[in-house]
């Protein structure tokens, strides 16, 4: 074995145990180890030899040891350990007697630092009813009473007591004679705590912060806690990413940030680093930043500099006041805090939200700076200095090993050109709403407030508005369709509207429904539009109808028992219309006549089986694809209406599929975008988004784009389905994006009706310029 070696067996431990049994108070004389070190929380320790007190040297680097006051109370232990040291020609260093509670563990950890690097660790088992389980690296042994073992504590190791009684060990370190010349501390230097404020480096440095000497105690305490409990390894437990990929390691800072002593140490480090920058306000994104913000705020009161604080939500609440920022932003500069900085995705979310309030980040403070390439690019791109007491090197983890785990790309795929905010957005319905549409001259979209708008596609300047009047908070969720100088859409006042695209003047309205949440599908060659209608009549609550494009006259209608909120899809070559309903059915109609070709009943499987949005035709294979509230993506034969195959997701599907070549792309509220191989009839891959996907994917300008509820817009390669980049918006993107080759701009509408005009970062030199009157 590489990490274990049995030194002796058959040692008479009875006299050693009897020496301990008469001194029960010694176990609780010093509880610092179990209190400050999370992995040792289920242990009691009798300290026989400890590190000599040095305030200027970290515990793991301190080479000097001294006996404690209880050393003389355990002469048998002293004699035994000294005899082992003589046997190996070594010097006895730190020494303890440790007991572990029944059915408890010492969690995986590594003993790092020059002290441990130079020394050998020994265990003598005094008492262990079921044997002592100890693992180091990829090896594991079961030690029995009377056995003396050496093991490599420089590897990740853990211990377990499976028995009903206390497990008691001698644990001591020996320094080999050949290394004693290296185990020398530097000359003592004075404590600089009083001069800590003068030691803070220039705030504009983007590297890890060399904290002042006054922070050493808090820094040592926090580093030990992180090393002992926060660093997890995949060879010792299952570690899985959002996409299902296994991690070889990860840092779980919640194990540290739920400990009051660690939070106090983190807050002390923060104020040591940034105290000279006060006044400022402190914020961060949930949930990791919340305990840090609270600890920093509490310490600010104690130091006489109370600080304002706020929290940025990952996703806006869909109840209450619908806040995106909890707390009140002041005019003070902003310091953002977080537990770690890896790809910069969390900080980018905060930056995007603060941009809505015309605020910027002055500084960022994180406990561990991974120094990963994407994180470095983020701070340089946004010119935000990052201060941090630790990087991965402090925990013997190579830097920049985490890039492959990050979803966000180093360079955002877009830059914002302009934005437009609508009034009276409904925060309570985070679902697909009115997709923006453009004809290259204007961008058209509806809103929760009941206002339908046309903005100049180049500048975002309002050109005209059209208002509807309803008592509810849905109003216009229908995505407009643009054709031949006219705009078509439905509204929750029960009308379908046709407006002039240049003036916004009403041309006609269809008034027979009670509500219209569906979006129209146009068939210009037939002179028809198809749309779902909803009614207040029990048993006849919905229908799919065809209206004349020119007049709005109803040509045909098919009644459904329950609401038809879904939007139709039209296959022009075969003149077919497909539309789902809350009847848990998908219908296929003959477009000119409304004749029902077939109806398909969804599974339901104990859940709602309604189809809530538009299906899509795979014209190459003659199938229609639809997502369902029962979690299935159905692929049906167009001619027969029978299921060809299906894919089950883990939650409802409420979006529109996209077919590109032999692939189909479709999001689910289980936080994945599904990529289907239509030719092989199999699931090609799932793309983890860490947030629900309502935003329909669209093929725009040669790439696929879709949004998620975390505000990220994703760009995919249509051939490989690989993520090519992302862009962060402040709110959920539940609507499809649109693109105009005339303006070279992409248009994204969040679910709170804020419209963003975006330009590809690859074409940043091609500025969007308002055309002259001659264009």
C-alpha cells in the first residue's frame, strides 16, 4: 500500500486507556479544534503537544511545538510516543489523544502546509469496538486496538466510527532527523493589526489581495475551515453538475458560510480589505452572498460605520412586489460580494441588473478567486477590481482547471445598443408572452399593460401606440405577425386585431371571443390567418378559427371543450394547420376548409396533458412536433396522426420547437434544452440551463438563439448543438428573439416587457446607424 503502513500489532493498550479513563475533564479542556474545524465537529481532543504561539505565522506553517499543561498528566502516553520517535530516529512534534463519537465521521480533508509536508503522521488505536475505518487517497484500511499505523495525511483522508462506543486514538507527528534543518521558523516580527488600514493595497489591482498582517488570524481560521470541510472530491462522494456530468472536485462554501465563526472571519477580512473605501453599499446575488452580506452589515455597526446592503435575486419573484433587487439602492458606490469567482456568471447577472438602475460595480470582494480565464476576462472587460483573500493555490488546486465547467463564454455574444421599458409589467406570470416582430423599419410587440407598440428598429424611438382596455393583468400576450404593411395579433379583451404597420391605425377587429392569448399563423397565399380563441361558456371554452386577412371575417371554426391558448402552426406546401388545446389534444386541419384530418390524445400520465403553444412541422420526414404539459415531446406522423416516437422531459413543456436539418430543438421547464435527432429518432443531447426554458429557439442569421428564466440568452451552433456563447439580461427571457438584416440587430423581449436591441459582439465595428431619409 502507498498511503498506509502497519508498524506494530499486539500493543497492550489497557494501561494507556486506564490513564485516560480517570481524566474525563481533559476532553473538554480545549474545544477549539472541534469548534473551528467543521470536519472535526464530532471529535474531542486532548492536546499534549501543540504549535508554539506565533501570531505572525499561520498554524500550518509554524514549525515549532511545545508541550501543553496537560502533557504531564499523561506520562504513559508521553513515554509511548517518545519511544516510537526514538525507534525512527525522529523528533516528537504535535501530539494528541482524539476520540470520535459513535456512528460519526471525520469528513474528507487534506493536511496542507509546510508543517505537515515535513512530518509523518502516526495513529495508535486504543479503543474501537468495530475497528477504525480510515481512508487516504484511493486506499482504505480498518485498524484494530493495539495496532500502530503510519499513514499519508497529505492525501485526502477521512475516518469513520461504525461502532456504538467512542473510538479513541493517539495521533502524533514525527519529524525525521534528515528534515530537521528545514523545520525552522523565521525570526518573529511584530503584530501589525494596528497598522492594517495602512496595509491595504491599491483597490484597482485585479489580482488576489495580499491581506494585511492584522487579517492573518481570520485568514488562517477561514482557510482551515475551507480546507477541512468545503473542498469535496469525486473519488470520495458523488459530485454532479447541472448537466449531469460528474465532477472530480468542487468547493461547497455553504459548509463554511453556515458557521458563525467563519462568517465573522470573512466579514473581518472584508473590512480589512475595503475599510478605507467607505462609504459604500454592499450587495450580491442570492444565495451565497446573503450570509456574507449579513455578516458584513453586522460588523459594520460594531465598527461604527453602518453600511447599506441589498440582495439581487437570480429570478424576479412572481408574487408580492415582484422585486428583482431586495433592499434599497442608495447613491453610494457599490461593492459586490460573493463566495467564489470562477466564470464571472454570478457577477455578470448582478452587473446586468444594476444596469437597469444605471448603477455600476466599483469593487468586487470574493473569498476564493479561481483566477480562471473567463473570470479574468470578465473583470477586465467590465473594469471591476476584484479583491480576494484566497485563490486555488491556497488549497493546492491548480488554477484555470474549471473553465470547462462554466456555461458562460468569456466574451458575451452581444452588446446592448438600446433598450425600452414598458409600464405596468406583470411579474406574476413568467410564461411566454408577446414575441417581438420586425419588418426592418419598426419593432412591434404587446405588453401586460394593454399597450401595443411600434418602435423605430434602429433607435428604439417610440413611433406609435395602440391601446386595449381590460380589467386583468395579461392584456396582450399574443405575438404579432407582420405581413404586407399590416400587423395581426390577439388580446385578452377577446379581440383579434389588424393594424396598419406605419400608423398603428386599426383596419379591422374580430370580436367573437372572450379572451385571445394565442398568436396568429398566417397563410398569405390562402388569404387566411389561424388563431386559437377562448370563451367563458362552460363546455365550449375554446376553438381554432380561420379569419380572412383582409377583413377579419371568420371562414371556419372548430370548437374545443376547454380553452385553446395554444398557437397554430401552418405548413404552406401541404396547406395544413396543426394546433393543440387544453382538451389534451393536438388537431390537424385542412387549412382552406377546417376539415379535421385527425386528433391526437396526449398521455397526461396523471398530469395535465394540454398543449399550450405552437407545434412545428418537420417537412423532411412528414411529422409534426409538439411539447406538452405532461412533460412529453411528441413526434407524430402527419398523414396518420399516430405517435412515431417521443421524448419525456422531467417537467411541463411550454414552448415552440425548432427544426433545423435533422435536428429539433425544444426547451422544458425542467431546466434543459432538448436536442432531438429526427433521423435517428433519438435524443442527441440535453443542454443544461440552470433555469426554466420557455423561450422558443429561433434560427437567426445562421445561429440558434433562445432565452431562459435566469435571463441568459444562449447561442448554439445549428450543426453541432454546442453552446457558442451567452449574454446576460436582467430578467427572464421567455419570448423568442427576432433579427433584422436591415439593422443588423437582434431584438429580445423579457417577460416584464423590456425590449433590448442587441448587436453581435463579432460585428461590434458595424454600428447600428439610423438610416437617412433617402434610405
